[in-house]
């Protein structure tokens, strides 16, 4: 019996490690806060500007985002919607999957539930781990040889240079552009973005937690009465 318990416990601990492909480097903590509305607003803006070109968030409706992020309809349309969608539309993209498969070798996954699939620490580390490898190509330390380009290169302050040789033109990312975001500002931008991805992974999570506290409080009070009642009923039974 003891052995069985040990085996089952060990399996429970080992399973998650075996299930997900272990990233190559230790993950850093995202430390995001889904109750921070200004951070979510900035994150939403980064998302539509830098990610929505390739990644849909097909389970998320624009007007739901506006409501939760305390944006008016005007603010929503002016800041987050650029291609003539309607506020009740979901965040889909126009790029056909076949084309993106041709261009990138892979279809960019929908990001609605990505924070729950990979975890916020993974996203935070992944988005900050793009680097220029020795061949001058964009590469990633968390997902080596990923087909996703370093879309945040501008925020990160990388400079893009286009060279040409006999085979045609190719581009390189190099050096840090003076006057770009500082490393701390870039980390904050990524944290905001991850915060938004965390929020869309479960828009109701804040309400769920608030409700959870009330439910537990109710159960505690109810327990007191149940206990008093039990004592009353059983007091004559010796
Ligand atoms: C130019 C198109 C493009 C843009 C823009 C883009 N991505 Fe990607 N993304 C991809 C592709 C292609 C993949 C699949 C990569 C792979 O599996 O190698 C991917 C994969 C991902 C993954 C999954 C990584 C994994 O572990 O499988 C995440 C998370 C992600 N992108 C987040 C983002 C975020 C956040 C943004 C905005 C800052 C963004 N992407 C912008 C093309 C893009």
C-alpha cells in the first residue's frame, strides 16, 4: 500500500514534466497582475499592433475586452480596431492558414488559450528570448529555430539592416538603436502583453476569485451554524 502511494505521488509529480516539452532555459517569472487595468489596456494595444496580424484570438470578442478593460466604444474602435471589424466580432485574422503555412512553415497558433496551455512564465520568457544568432538570423532560446520572427525587435531596440549578395537581399538584426526602450521598459511591455494573454485565457477569472472568497466565507459561517445545530440535537444523546 505504501509503495502504491509513493508510486502514484511520484507519477503525479513527474507527469507534467514528461507531458510538456521542457524549454531549454529556466523560465523567468512573469509576475503579471490581471487586476491591473492600465497594464491590460497597454497589453491589448501591443497585442493588436504586434500579434494580431498573425495570431487570432478567436474566442475573444472586442466588446467584451472593452467592457472588462473599461474602454468606451470610441476608445475601443480608435485604439484596438483597425480593419473595419464590428465591436461584437471576435478577434479573428484575415490571413488564410494555407498562406501562413507557406510563409512561415507553420500556422501561427490561436492565442486565446495560450496562457493556459503554456503558462504566463513561459510566454514572458519566450517573448524576451529572441536573439540574433551567429548567422545573423533571428532565433529564440526558449523555442530554438522557431518559425516565429522577432516581432518585437523594434521595441527591443534592434536595428534592421538589409544586405545584398549574389543570392539576393537578406536582412540582419543587429546592434541596439540609441534612444529605444530601456531593458526595464521592454520587460514591462512584455509583462503587459502577457497580462493581456493571461486575461483572455480566462476573462472571468477576477470575478471567479471574488466569488470564490464569498463562497468560502459563506461556507465558514454555515459551518458554525451546522456545528451549533449538531450540538443542540445530540446534547441529550449520551
Ligand atoms: C509574422 C507572424 C507572427 C507574428 C506577428 C507573431 N507571431 Fe507568434 N508565432 C508565429 C508563428 C509562425 C508561430 C509558430 C512558431 C513555431 O511553432 O515554431 C508562432 C508561435 C507563437 C507562440 C507559441 C510558441 C510555442 O511555444 O509553441 C506564441 C506564444 C506566440 N507566437 C506569441 C506571439 C505574440 C505574443 C505575438 C505578438 C507580440 C506574436 N506571437 C506575433 C508567427 C507570428
